[in-house]
């Protein structure tokens, strides 16, 4: 490409300015549906266009249509951020354009995946029996884990399928109402059926009740169902509740049922010695997911699935056509055999850059800071008249609502949704909402590398201002 060096310098300067002041754009895009589609031509250009022209449109049309996940006052969903050094790693990975489908198609990419997932396993205090593989998202990791669980049943589903077989019992999956939806999606895709996704009752802390799990499993076994897997969560998506893994593992083990642990968001917190216990009991898990792209400052996408029985996972997905046969197949891992994808991005590179750049000590300091900010915000909300905290906040998420006495349930829900929209419309902060026990809850998640106490103070002020607006007074 002509002018590559200048183009790179221009983009580099833009990225540098962006990171110096990520708060200079409204965090929540003001775009309206269709804005970008209307602004762009219907046809791809016939003639080549210059970098300058493309970049000008990137700044003019694309950036205003973005919600800025790197903004320090992004508090919605699970706040994340890409550490600048990982952006360099992504650029290098794109430049190399490595496809790590086979060991021989880039030996270092495959082996770096082994090294980084093993580093992470040790930092998290997971046992050495778990092998890590990098996928794009926890959704893919969960699907992969349940595929392996299905293979492990020994029902020849890989060969003979599910349809038209009278010899197969219905398979069942055990979750709670707070389990992330991707596991039900996986059950749908795997032919288990959403009717066979069983929601085990939870306790007051929104955690799965192990004795209720045991009862559900025993009743289903007696009725002729075949349990496929129990999915326990460390850090549920709405409130960061934690299912009791040791007790659940015991129930699953006694009945020889696969245990999958979804620790997509909260898993990284186990790098803190004081929160190591979050992953206690996972020495009995068959699979476990952790997302470095959520709370380890690695840009999306990068999710690690740990599995105990690697040969079983290979049996699940391995299919080697003639054009992929490699002589070293038995000495190395060809990761395309361990999942749905053939082509694989070199995702381990950014994880390696991040772990080296921060060091375990730097990662711990940042996670501790986020947890302290959330604790402080939760404590302040709890101490404020007319506001109510709706769930414990042991990690970096606080769920709460504006709840003055005089509002009935419906009015309270309307007020809280309006508060969220009012705050988001300012462009100063972005928060999201969920429902807990049927009522609207405002949700503030802290997870961005650049979020400070002042940013949390600002969102709390914006929320109170929005609640005090005349319409809601
Ligand atoms: C975010 C989240 C997921 C989904 O993660 P993706 O990587 O976006 O698929 C799954 N489980 C939990 C508990 C999560 O918090």
C-alpha cells in the first residue's frame, strides 16, 4: 500500500488521542436507527478510494455512531476496556493474519495459547487437570462445553444424531432463572430443546439450592430422563450472585453428571487471594469459562474454556479432511479439532501482552480498585433516603432503585426506567437496567481501566439529579 507509513501514523495519532481522552465523546451514542445506512451509498465504490477519504468518513460518520466502551463512565452491562498495549497486540495479530487452525499453520500461536491459558489457570488457582482453549466468547465456550458433555454421554449422538431415534431418553440441562441465556441457546442448538432446560429453585441470595438440584435430578432420573449437565454460575449477569460450587459439584458427582461452571465475568476476581474461594469446588468441574475480554482488559473477543477431558473434546469435534492432514498430528494440538471453527484468530497474543504488561500485581490492583469503588457506591446508595440497594454487591456491580414510599410498584418501575434514560441522554454516563423479582433495577457495573472515584461520584450525582427532576418528584 502506498503511503502505509503515513496512514499508520495518522491512525496511531488518532488512537493515542482517543486513549488520552476517551471521555471526549458522548459515552452513549446519540445515533438514531438508520442514521448510518442513510449516510452511506447503496453501492460499494467502483474506483479505489484514498486512505484520507476513508479515514475522514470514519471520523465523521462512524465514530458518532459508536457507544464508547472505553469511556470511563461506561457503567452498563459489564463495563470493559481494552488496555492500549493490547491494541498494539491486535494490530500485530492482524498484520500477521495468522490462521491458527493447525499447529503447523503457526506453531507459536498454538503454543502461546497453551502458555497463556496455563498462566491464567495458575493465577486463578485452578487445578492442573484443566486445559484451556481460547474461543471468541463465553457463548461459544458454553456451546463447546455442552457439546463435549453430550459426547461424553456415550449415546452415539455424534454418529447417529438425535432425530428419529426411539432408543434415546430426553436429555436435560439444569440451570437457574439467573443463568446466562447462552446456555439455553446452546441447548436449543444441540437438539436438547428449551423445554428440557430445567430451572432449579434459588435461595434468598439468588444462588442455586443444591438440595433442590438433587431433588430435580433424582426425579428426572426416576422418570427416565438423562441429565446432560448442570450449569453453575460464579457471578450471575444481573446481580453477580454465586451458586455454591462445592455443594453443587458433590450433587453432580454422586449422579455422574457433567458440571459446567460459567465464570465469564467474575472468574478473573479469583486472581485476588481474598476472592480465591470464588472458584473453590471447580476441581470437580468438567468445564469452566472465564472471559479475559470482560475483566482482564483484553479487547473483545477473548474467552477461555477450560476442560478436564481433552481427548473427549477432540472426539466431539475432530473431523480431518484430506487437505488438512498433517504429519505431526499426534505430537501437537491442532485446535480446529477442539471446536466448531476451522479458522482461528491469534487471540492468545493480546492476552500474553496484557498479562506481561500489567503483571499479576497490576491486574490485582485494578480489580481491587473496581471492587472498592462498587462497595463505596453501594454503601452510599444504601445510606441515602428514597434509594434502595436490591442485591449484595461483593464484586463490581451494584443493583439498586429509586424507591420513595409514595410510589406504587408500577410508578416506581416507570420512574427508574426514566432515570436510566435521562442519565444516558446526557452522554456523561451510561448505565443499564435489569429486573429483580419482577421490579426494575438500575445496574452500575465498574470494570473500565480508567474509571476513577470521581467518575463514580458523577454517575451517582446524575442519577440523583434525574430522580429529582420535576416529573418524578
Ligand atoms: C457476559 C456473560 C456471558 C456471555 O459472554 P459472551 O462472551 O458475550 O458470550 C456468559 N455468562 C456470564 C455469566 C456473563 O456474565
